[in-house]
C-alpha cells in the first residue's frame, strides 16, 4: 500500500453505522417533514441555560426560514438580531450558515455563551454547506453547539452527500490535504528552488489550506497544487471504493508586505454551496413559505442571488464593510430582492421584512 498511515487515520466504511454507509438516492418529494420541529407546541418556560429548559420553538402553520452568515453578519449585531428572532420566534426557523469549521464556531461561541444563551437556533451548517446539524430538541445554542462533533450531523444529510459526491466525513478529506501538503513541499523545492514556498493549514478541522509564494509564480504553483490534490483524491477514491467528487476552489492571492502572495485552496463536495443546506431544509419542511438570507462574503452569493429557492421567495440582505463588498456589489447590486445595509442595521431590516411577510400572509 502506498500510504499505510493514511488508511489507518479514519475508520473503514465497514465499521460505520448502516445508516451512514447505505447510500440510497432519496426522492425529495418523499422526504418527511422535520419531526418535532414542526409539530411540537411546547412553549418556552424559562431562561436559565444550565437548568435544561428548552428554548422557544416555531409553532405557526406557516414559517420563514431565516438564514444568517455568522462571521461579519450575525456577530456584528448579536443583541439586536436575538431580540428580533425571539419576538417573531413562532414564525421563524433559524439557520446559521457559515463557511467556517465547526471547531472554529464552537470556540467563538464559547467566548460569548452568556450573550448567546437565549439565541434560538434550529440548524447549523459549516464549511460552506458541507456539514449540517439539526437542533431537534431545541437546546440552548451554546450548550448544544459545544456538544457537537462531525458524527452529530443529520444522517439523511450524510446519506445524500455520500450518494452525490462520495464525501463520507471531513477527516478523510483532511488526510488527503495533509498528504498533499507534505508532497507539495518536495515538489516546490524541486521545481521552484529559488523561492520560499510553503503550504500551511490554520485549522485542522477545516478542508482548506494556504500556499505562500512569490506573486510572479502563483499560477505555476496553483497548477502544481491542483495536480497533486487531484492525484490524492483519485488514490483515495480507488482505495475506499467511493467516487470522491470534489470542487477545488481557489481564492485570489493576497500580497503581503514582503512580496509573498497567499492563496487559499478550499475543498468542497462537488456542487455543494451555502445554498445546498437551504434546499435540503425547504424540501423537508413544507410549512416554510418564505426565505430571508443575510451575509457579507463572496461565498454567500449563491444563497443571496436567487429570487427564490425551492419555490420560496428569497429576501436578501448584504452587510457592507466586508473584504468582498466590491465583488458582492458587482454580482448583486442590480438584484431587486437584495438590499445593501450596514451590519448594525440588520436587526431593524430583518424586523421590517418579517412584518411585511406576515402582513401579506394574514391578509390572504
């Protein structure tokens, strides 16, 4: 075997639960409605996050899916957004949709757990739509989030992802990245002897890594990185028996003061974006009639741009001030269902939009 340690670094498919290893293609029209989330009418009875009391839940016969990017969107106006969500909780299903890793999100929320303990959150998606976690028992957000691991993902979500792209779990992908990074070190030394090129991974929970090189060589470096990643993905597909289909996203290089360029490489299941978990939730919950999305990054364009997703009207908000604002303006400024706002105004913008939707529904 070429990479013996690689094969031992995560459990073989045969040892995993049947619910995950079975990979039927699921007909979306037959997906069940979210169980407790839709039918339960239990009400909020307290606010002590250590008492085990559950958070309020949506009980209205029609609902709005509120999708919030975390970094640069939700975390710019926690108190105002929490106020709005709690005020209209009967009508809201809340999804936090982040490009960050679960590990990163857990650490950040833990530093704000007192501030966020009364934030109702139904669903969390991480890695730009790769992972999906459902808070089916309506636990307090910080406490629930801290209890999660990659194995806590919704089983149906994992089945669909494996069936469509071969992505079983992130440790598999991180091992591919680690092997590629080790091999690239030698490739860079051989092919670019006069440059200091290095690959690094900031977060071992994240299927991303960064390559630093001189700016005049970045295109050659990008080619070598993609070639090596593709080779390792092909090897793993052959060894595991899964046809791993992956999008390799390359973010534009940023130049540092010393002349080095830093390029980010992101691996994702093929055709998975921040819109993917939204479509999954909407298929499972026919009582959701409208959608509100808010974000501030280029990775949010896919969920902001459509005027409707799965037949539900989409009302989008772009929070100004992020590093991708120019790209967002180029792609979305002429889109009539999207408003560009300052992050501190997001709470009032959300409240106004929710009121309008509910008013239109009640007048019918």
